[in-house]
C-alpha cells in the first residue's frame, strides 16, 4: 500500500533563465537516449524515525535549494528548454507499507521504479522521495533526483547541508552562500568565463587531431541483443597491487588505476595514445563547493604509454588528469559544433566514447598506505570473480568503466557495445587490468608493454 503526503515548501529566489553548461550537457544526453538521467539512493533510517521527520527533510531541501524548485519551460524558438525557479509549491512524499515483504527489498523496488520512469520536466519537481515502513515504523528513505538538478558532488553537498537543519524546527542554522543555477548560468555568459570555454575547446581539438580515429580496433564477432552489457569484475588482487604501487610511488590510488586501465585498453582492444573521457566536478571555487546543482562535465584525457615503465605511466596519467581538470568547463553546444567541424576537415568523426569513472569517495585518506607482501598479492589472484550485471538497448557509450571500492577489493564495472567489443573481449580487458597492476606491483621495472 502507498499513501501520498503533500508537503508544502517555500524558499527564496525565483526566475527564468538559460540552462547552465552542466544542465545543457545532461539535456543533450536526455535528447540522445530518450530517457531521464537520475541520481539518488536508499538510506536505512535509525529506529524511532517518524514519517513527519521525513516530510520535514523533504520540505527543508526543497526550500533550501533552488535546483530542486526548478522546472523546465520550452519557450525558445529552437525548442530547447530554459529553467524556471519557483518560490513555493507542493511535492509528494510517498509512504510505502512493506507489509510482509523485506522493507530493504521494497526500497530497492521503489528506487528502480523511480529511476525507470521518465521525469515530466515541465510539470514535475526534480525529486522523488518515499519512506518505506514496516509495521508502521519507517525503515528506509528512497530519494531519486533528476540529473538536471543535481550531480554526484551536488548530492554530496545536499547531504552535507542537511546537517545544518535544526531538527526541532526544520529551519536552517546557517545561511546558504553557494552559487545557485540561475546565477551560475549568468556567470557563464561573462567574457572571462567564455574565454575559459574557448581554451577548453582548443584542447579538445588538439586531442581530436592527435589520437587515432577509433578507440576500439576492429569489430565484434559476437553481437548481442540487447546490445550493451554491464560486466562486473571483483578483484582483491587489484586492490592489493594498487596499494603496493601507490605506496612505492607516494601517490594516491586513482592515477594507478587509470594507468592500469589505459595500459589494458591499449594492450587489448584499443590503441596508443590512449584517450578516455573523465567526469570533472568543476567545483574549484569556494562559492561552488556547496552548490546543489549539476556542474560536472566530461573531458578527454590523453596519455601516451609508448616505451614507458609502468611507474612512468602513473606519472603521465596524473599529469594528464591535471590537464583534463583545467579544460572540462565549456559551452557544450560550441563543443558539439567544433567536433562537427573537425570531423568534416578530417573526413570522419574521431571516437571519443570511452570513459573512466572513479566513483570512490573523493575525501578518502590514502596518506599512509602500506604495501602488502608479494605473496598476499599473488594469492589473491585466484579469488577474482565476475558477473554480467545488466543488458540494455538504451543508447550507451562504446566503453564505460566504473571503479568502486569494497573493503578488500576493487570492483570494475564495464559497460560495452557488443557490436564493437565482444563479451569475451570485455572480460579480457578487465582481467588485463588486474594483470597489469599485479605485474607492476611485483616488479618496479615493469613496462606498459606498448611500443612506439
């Protein structure tokens, strides 16, 4: 059984304006795929939580953050949307009785339903929230947001800001100073910001004119239907090896994993120089750190692995990442026009549809990593496991690697287009990452294996 509670909210600030670059980037994906992009998750509630408290949280975040009080208006001659921030309104909180079912399973089902249903951008608020109850007691909260309103770092900002709510009154205890989307869209029209965008586009063009036209060599001999598959590899050996390499080099683990993926890609289905896109949160000014909005954009990272030791590859990956962070803030329509122009000049498009996404928490402490014994790394190689997680015909990237962490393992999840990369080749790519990392952990002189 599901009950709907209408929650009134009121906040400061309203108006109509253009979408930000981050929102326009997401909108281009929505138009391409025909499906909403979402963010969110499930929170287990402590005993004693009430439905009224959940309604208070929903009322607080809606009033506090303009991005959650935003709907789209389609009044432009080209049919593209603008955003309209509302001062007040009502939003529904669903209360779902789990009955005899496991409330955790009910919460997962509600989350999946929220993610699968496209948002009505003109009529619906960009947040769907539910409370799952068992015997009348709330056990889980489910929240799913439109990606047009929030990205991963915006979600972190939302959670952090929730700590400023007075739980007795539901009112904020601190003023909100972070930049809001309407203000950000205005900033992106200023000459100095537009110059940053032009510099980013010049970097993009250099990459397009440097790398091979294809990220994946050849075609697949094992097309599947549905077309795209998600393959997950859980690798304790990769985590141990990554720690060993990072401890040896005095660096954090992200560039080690990026170098491992780049080497494996070039050794198996790809080529060199390696080009992958990474998502950059673009919150480099203090006024943007706490912004509950969508600011992330992707940018190509190019790294040449030829004739290099693996330790040098890690250094190159780190340097390439710094360059990418600098050039990930740009006007997406102007970028698309530049890509079209370069494709015409080169006589064909350069594929840039391969991604690396380290989803581990950015604030993790890796200052005192200890290299595990070689014997432990070797022994862990036999405990890797893999599974096919999902198949879909929703338009997806050529290759997209997510990196997640468990206490004793790295989990690689690779989305691949089976018309270009056979399922066996996807598995070979993931297992090659483990091989690259283990070899480099055990031998400081290990090379990338890539020749010029």
